[in-house]
């Protein structure tokens, strides 16, 4: 499984504090490892965002207040948005 970061995700990442960026990197590594094995890491708390179908958009926890969203296109994980829980999930 490959990974691609959208321009919005890259911009969201840049404005995060350095310690949160390190957590994002750690969680993305867990995401990739899980998909490689065909299962997800429970600590990521991955779930489908209701009302998304084309594409289906998923959310995962970075911290209790920070979420990342992604979709799956073929064998590519497309990272879409990253940031504060409520704001990120309003426009995934």
C-alpha cells in the first residue's frame, strides 16, 4: 500500500506544533503497517465518516483532539485533512 498526501494535508501538517507532527508521523507509520497486514491498529480508532460515499472517507485519531482523514484509491491511501477534531471532520 502506498501513501499520498494532498496539498491540504501538507498545509495542515505544516501549521501543527512539532510534537504533534511527530505523533502524526508515528500514527501514519502504524496505519501503513496495519494496511500491510490487512488489519488496523486499535489505537488509531479508524472509522468511516458518515455521509461519504464517493469516495468513502475515513477518520483516524492522532490525539483525542486531532484527527486525520483519508480515502483509499486502489492500493493508495490518500491523506486528505489533518487538524482539530470538529473542523477537520466538517470538511474531510
